């Protein structure tokens, strides 16, 4: 724009000078000194327009320009207006914005299945490497062709290491793997930065896709059948579980009822046993009391008959004590001894419930043991 304005100013000045010269020539019919001066000024304006105006260069935002001096890349110009003499310096402009490169190619899987691959690659040139790009590639078209060749090669290499079914089932993970391989191959030596690589489409042959579709339908049918069988098995298991739980519940109820009956019978039996035991204990106490009374009576009879009675108290370990009576037969007739002995035997007979014979018969007398604390 600046070059255009300067050129316009020079052209206007030159036009004014020429106009003045023409007017004076018409009046005098000859070129005066003033006219010559005007023509000189017009010539100067023409020369300046030719030499200076084209030397102003504007670089737009998102562009980078390489300045070539006499054909050799010397400097880089970024966005703005710059002055470089046009006769010796030229500008080669490069788009420094992010570029979209759409790539389509054919590839093979590891199991020899063909596929058509479409991908989009985004890249951006390194502005500070514009001179290197101009020196090695000359134009972005050549650089872009090189990037495309490398991207196709690496995409084919990555996809060829997987089976077709794996690519189909895990398609989402293919783009990152292809992107990683392309970024590793297109390093700084190509003076660009790879932003993203996306596989937009992977298309296998119609025959293979039909086979895959049939396989998926078969697998879905199998899964459906397995699900239905699993549902039936689950229903049968639920019914069996319910039946088992019901049977267990009924058995537990019967068991509880039987246990309750057993407890009742046990309680009744224990009550009867307790009653019988009470009755037996009562009878035992009565028998013990009667035996004790008989023993005491035997002692009294022995005293009445004139027998000598000796008493002694014996303490036991359980804290009880008994009184032992010793009847002396000394000086008594045979009939008297027989009388008291028979009576003592009778007493022992009615007291035989404990299985012991506390009375010891000797030639000199008989010992009778009467409990000091008789059972009540």
C-alpha cells in the first residue's frame, strides 16, 4: 500500500510537470526554461516511481517471506511492510498458518485384506526455518508432497501390523498409533510441526465387509441364544431355590413344632419325675424317721431291761454328727440277750433301705448308731 501511494504521488507530480510544460509550449510555441525544468522534474518523478515504489513489500498476517538477494536466500520477513530494493531483492512468500492435508491411499492388513484409507494431517511450517525451506524445497508444494509421501508410508506400515478384524474392533486406537509413527518420522529436519493426524475412514472390500457382517450377525444370534439359555437357567435356579427354601421352611416349622412337643413332653416328664422324687424323698424321710424312732425305742427297751448303755458322739467331715450307743450284754441271761438282739435285728430289717448294717454284733454287746441330725 505504501509503495502504491508513493508511486501515485510520483505520477501526480510527473503529470503536473508535463501539463505545465504543454501549457507553456502552446503559449510560446517553444519549450522555455521553465518547461525544461518541468520536464526534468517529471523525469525524476518517473525514475523514482520505477525505482522506489516497487521496493516496498507488504507481508500479511499468517505469512512469512524469504528475501532473496540476487537469487540467494538471505533474510526472513514477517507480517508488516518492509523496504527492499526490488532490482536486487525478491520475495518468496510462504503460508505460515496451520495447513490441512487430506490424504487417501490403499493399504493391506497383516492377513492380506485390502483397505482404502483416508486421513487428515494438520501441519504448520516453522517460521524461523523459512530460509531452510526455501533452500531445500523451494516451495511449500514440494514440502507438502514429501510430507504426504512419508505419512502414507507410515500409515501403511502401522496398519499392516494388525489383522483386519483387530483394526475394525479397535479402530479408535489406530489414529493415535498412526499419528505417533508419522510424528516420529517427520521430525525437525522437515521444518514443520505436525499438529494432528486423524484416520477419517477405513474402508475394506465389499466381500470382506459382508463376511464381517455375517460373522457379527452370527455372534449376536449366539449371544442372544446364550442370554435366553442363561435366563432360563436363572429362572429354573430361582424356582429350585424357592422350592428348597419352601421345603426348608416347612421342615424348620415341623422341627420347631416337634421340638416344642419334645419340650412339653420333657417338662411333663420332669414334673412327673420331680413329683415322684418328692414322693420318694418324703417316703424316705418318713422311713428314716421311723427307723430313728425304732432305734431309740430299742435303746429305751434295753435300758428298761437293765442293759448298760454307753453313748458317744462322732463328728463327720461333712459337718454332721451322730450319737453312737453301745449296749453291754455283760451279766445278762441268754434269753435277755436273745430278746434284745432279735429286736435290734428287726430294727435293722425295717431300716435296710440304705443297704448298710450300722449295728455290729459281738459277744460282749451290740453297737447302735443313731444320727444326731436325723432327716426331717
